[in-house]
């Protein structure tokens, strides 16, 4: 079934279409939730809560940008609201579920590096980690992050700078990065889908 037919079915509250939409996008969205979550259970809660919002708000999708990008924004906002509501802090998460990290080099060392990078990001204080995820990975501006987190834009900038510096220090100690140029490549903000 095409994405447009699935979308039309979801707008009519068709359970079969909702299941297809969930099956298509939940694996990728779960990996997003893991970046913000305290534990695997929290990530799954964020995902479920996010998809409930997706299904309740699907009629608000205005066909500007991709449906996946719209779902991603709903999921990210759900994660942020979850963190605010429950004041979740840094803990270990099952790294077998971490995905969508691009790592150069041989495949096996690349997997190890990806896990170390995720572990290093998760070791950051919650404020640093959240701003880093929103800016460098999700591609939000500091102004947007400030509005989402109810902080000043300058606070977002300083949290990102501190997060980036601390992360570079952690990755350097683990031997994941060496040259300054290598450090910053993956920390650049990405454009939203």
C-alpha cells in the first residue's frame, strides 16, 4: 500500500492503515526515542505516546515536507515533553537498539565505535544531551530548541558548546577521535527530512 493510501486510511481512523503506518515508521522512530530515553522501557513508552499523538493529530499534516519528517517532529516533541514531565536523567540503555549512526572504517570496528559514541552521548548530563540531540542530530535551530525546552536561545548555544566539548573529550579519551577535524564532522547539524 502506498504512503498516500496509508495516510488517507489513518485520517479515517482505519486500524489497518494505522498498523501499516506504525510498522513502517516505528523502528526508525524507536531509535530516535532511545537517544532521549533513560531506559529501553522509557523509549518504548515515548514511542507509544508519540504514535498516539501521530494518530490523533494526523489530520493536521499539511503535506509540507515528508510524512516521515512530520512524524519525526511529533516523536521528538513527545520525547522532550516526556523528559520535562518525568525529569528523566542519564542511565544506561540497551545499546543493541542504537541505530542510524554512520561510522567509517571496517564494519565490526564501526559497530564498536557506534556503540561507544552512543554510550558517550548518553554519559552527558541530560541538558547537554538533549540540546546536542536536538541541534546536531535533529537539526533544530537554537531558537527552536529554546522554545521547545523553555530556555533562552543563548542557554541552548552554551549547552551545545559545553556538550560538544565534553563529548569530544570523552571520545578522545576512548580513542575514537584524534584529529580536531575528525571530531567536528559528525557534530554538524543535519537538515530535517
